C-alpha cells in the first residue's frame, strides 16, 4: 500500500508537464525585446513589425539599413528616411540619445563614438523601401567602437546579420 501511495505521489509531482509560459509575452527575454520594440516605435517614429533592420560590419565601419517590408508602404518608408537622415546628423554631432532610449542603456561603443566623432563620418542615402546610414572611419579605435555598436544592434534587434567584418 505504501508503495502504491509513493508511486502515485511521485507521478503526481513528476508526471506533470513542466510549467511553461503560456505565451511569449510571459517569457522575460521576449518581454524585454517587446519593450525595446515599443520604445523603438516611439523613438524612431515607425512600426518595428512592418520594417526590417540590418546592421552590417565592413572594414571601413558599417551600415545601418532599415526598409519597409511592403514596397507600397510609403508612410513607413518616409518615416524611415526621416529618422535615418536625423540619426546621421545626430550621431555626427555625438548625440546618441535615440539608441540609448530605445535600448534603455548606453550601447557598447557609444562613449568612444562620441569622443571620436570628428574621426567618424555618417552619410544617409535613400533606398527603394527606406534608407541607410553608412558609418566610416580610418581611426582604428573608432572602427572598433563602430563594430561594437553594430554588433550590439544585431543582437538587440535579433536581425541575424553577420557579426564578422566583411
């Protein structure tokens, strides 16, 4: 009888499926990403769900590129262009308030990028569905900071972009 009771209790405790969050919103990692996306919409002025971010590293620095997923979405395309044009000017002057707001932290590389702003060039260009900011420098310390900043963006935005310099 004790053996049957012990088996029943064991199955009752260990036989239950593990408790999993019922939705991604209950998972702390998903909640953090959702909060970042919500701040991103406020800070950038366009939907994070109907746009695609890419952060690319190259030997001269890198590229921030944002595109509306739907080529007919002129509203988000225009907001992307306005935002990235503003970002290029803000970063050139050492103003990284928007990424600090979006990520709720000082992204890696930002202190150096602020300090070395005269050694870093930022240029905005339109793309068919949005735009890009090309970041470049000949200064080795600035390049390392740019790459740290872009790698952080890749991780935070979960873009899947390569982390290696190409």
